[in-house]
C-alpha cells in the first residue's frame, strides 16, 4: 500500500494512492491521521478500501509530509563507505553518527526547499527513511524489521558551512527536510537492502547506489537507536546518504533558487521539491 497524507480546501486527511488518484480513508475511518493509524497498529484496516474509487486526483491536493511530525526524526550520518571516502579525512564509523531533525524542518513532496538567507552552501542528500509502527526499547537486530510499519524517502537538505561547526545547526534550517511522497507499507519491501536510490538535480543524476551498500543496516540502526531511546509509532529513521553530494565536487554545485531536487527509490517512488530563496518578510 501507498499511504499518503494530504490537504484539500476542506482540511487535512490521509488515504491510499491508486494510480493518479487518492482514496480518502480519513473520511471513512475514525483515526484522525496517519500517526493515529500507526499508533493503533491499524494499517491493515486501510486495505478494505484498496479497490474503492478515488475521491481526489493527486494533482488536486497538497501533499503533506509522509508522517506529519510531532514524533522523532533521527538521521544517520556517514553510513555509506563511498560517502565516507568522499568526505576527506573521515574514518568509517564503528557506530552510527546520529543527529535529530526538528519538526519545522520537515516538508512534504512538492513543497519548496528554502535555500537559507544566510548561506549559499546548500546541499542535497537522498536517503531511505524507515517509519516505526510497533513500539520498542532495546530491540535486537534479529527482530528489528518487525517494528517497521513502512518506508519512505527523505531529502536531508544540509547547510554545509554551518554544519562544519554544528551538525545540529547545519541540519535544522526551516523547510530543508522533505519526507515523502507517501509511505509504502513494509510488506511491499521485504528487504530494505535491495533498493536502488537515485538523486537528480534539474534532471542530472548526482547520486545512485544500492541501499545494500549501507555500512550499518536498517536492522543494526534500529538496534542501536532503541538502546538509547524508546521507538514509537510514527518515529522516522533516515538511514544516511551515498556518495555524490555537492560539497565533495569541484567546484561544489550548491543548490540555488530555481533548482529542482528529485530523490527516487525503487519500490517507493520519487520525492520532488523545487528550491526557492528563504522568505525573509
């Protein structure tokens, strides 16, 4: 299933993507949103509507972040060997490099990325994101995928000059973290290490890799993260980006207003966002 969060002129809802349309489950079920569906362990209830006629065209709605955020978004740095190699002077980490994303950084498919007013060093990072469905603490790797409800795509827009002195600052400018376009239920992705990730800027391929090239697997990340914080339904783990980012290129092709960033992952879809200058008024 592809589960989408969206807004129309009458309000926010969620539903199933059917071709170029959406079956509105929010008007059919008592759960107020995707997070509530995840918390109730009720993704299976959405399958009843899999053959229903769409209520909306995809083109007519505003797509919201795949999981509207008041839960944790935890991101992993340096999790592909080739990306570590292109980051001069870095060593392959033995443990995950974890940082958090704030809620006001997260945007949906189609929403504009804000190139910060106080930096021109704005970079792209395409990533596979894992969405937790079953809560847990100290989850062993062997049981980790049992806690995954779905997968989606994350674009970790990074402000590199700020990141040099503070990862938290460089990763948390407003409107720099697209998440979407939708969730794909875990039953459709039995092996998260068997996907192909591609990032394009203005149609030009910048990143392409197999998720099997991660240093630390999805299972290992869940085990590590759940050792220090409880994982709950709706929590998101962004699993890191591969090689090909702008700051490793000479000269760096930083994102500028007018650019369009697309991150495609096989079996999930394509997350697309234009870049604009950060509004200053």
